[in-house]
């Protein structure tokens, strides 16, 4: 799987919605190797989209289409400043991946001390976490840059997520997880996630 992340500060949410609707209607049916996407705007006006493709080649073919370029040109007017694009060819799925039935999606971006150790630990903890956190429907982690990652967790609801989060804070394994992080985590909460 290949993942492309797009993020930026929104200045015109209406235009952004219009362009996203146009992409779903006019371009998605012809998008080669497109598997789906999750996107949204947080309370601070930060937009993020995580698009999944069968391969990097398929993603490039879509990007190279002239009509895609025209669509993106109109889309840029919805943002305040530059839009960052991040590509990832190393993607880990949690509980089988994301879920379009999620009522709340939390994006976390940070850097691992050692990605290999962190990925191995996450794999070992998955079964236990699935039993302990019924509020989590699925998730994915895209690795990129210098030990950096973007993680999307799909929850039944925000209320359920906050309750589960509190219970995890009281769990001693939570502090063990913190030691695997190199620096602070950035959170982007999507209270009205969009799925394509």
C-alpha cells in the first residue's frame, strides 16, 4: 500500500468542501488504484487528508492527469499558505485498517526513537488493545522522513475515545510507550471525518 498525506491551513472551508465533492464525483470513479481516503478539518482550521493507493505508481498516474492538475489549482485557493505533501511506502494497519463507520478520527504525528522497536511493540500489543479498547475500530500508521510517522486511529465516537484514553493513562504500559517517542506528538482531531 502507498499513502499520500496532504495537510495545510484552511482559509476557505466552503471552497475546500466544494472541491472535495467535485473530486469524489468527477475524479474518484476514474482514479487508478485508489483505495480510499480519510480527511477533515480540526478546530484550529488544520486540514489533513490521508489517501491510500495500491501502489506509488498508481498514485503518480493520477497526479499526472491534466484534469487532476486543474482540480488542484482551484483547490489551492482554499488554503492559507503552502500545502505539505508526505509520501509513505511503509504502512502498518491496525485491526485491519481504518473504518468508514468511525464517528471520530484522531491523527497523531511524531517521531520514533527506533521505528523497528516501536512497530514490533505495536504488533505485539494489538490483540490486547483490541480487547481493552472496543472504542477503536481500526487504524493505520504511515512511516516517512527521518523516523517520522502519521497515525490515524478510528473511533466509535469522541466520547468513547476520551473514556478509553483516560483508562489507558492509568495503565503502566502507557509510560513504556512514551519512551519510544522522540519528542512531542502533534494531535489533529477530526470530529467530522470525511471518508471516500
